[in-house]
C-alpha cells in the first residue's frame, strides 16, 4: 500500500513538472513572437520618423520618437523576461 501511495505521488509530481514545462515553453514562444513584432514595429516607426523629418513635421517626429522609445523599452523587458525564464529553467533542471 505504501508503494502504491509513493507511486501516485511520483506520478503527480511528474505531471506537475510536465505542466510547468509546457507552460514555460508556451510563454517562451509567445515572448519570442512579441519580441519579433516589436522589432518590426520599431523598424516601421524609424521609417515613419524619417518621413516626418523629411516633411518637417516636428510634432509627428516627437510623437513617433516617444512611441519608438516605448516599443524599445517593451522589447528590452521581453528580453529580460526571456533571460529570467532561461535562468530559472537552468536552476530547475539542476535541482532535479
């Protein structure tokens, strides 16, 4: 009976680890997609900034600069989150 209970606990533990691993993988994929989209957005914003500069639209240029800075900050936040997940994944695998 004790062996059966130990086996049940082991199965539950494995199931939780698999769920956590799948969740981390899903988050990692979503972060990579978001990072890619932000990268594309910052490139597009830079192009718009060039157009605004050529058109001498200072108000547009200021606005686009602020939006681009926000997008870059978001990109950097995502990179930090990816690094944190990578570091924690390494800790988890070494703890097992």
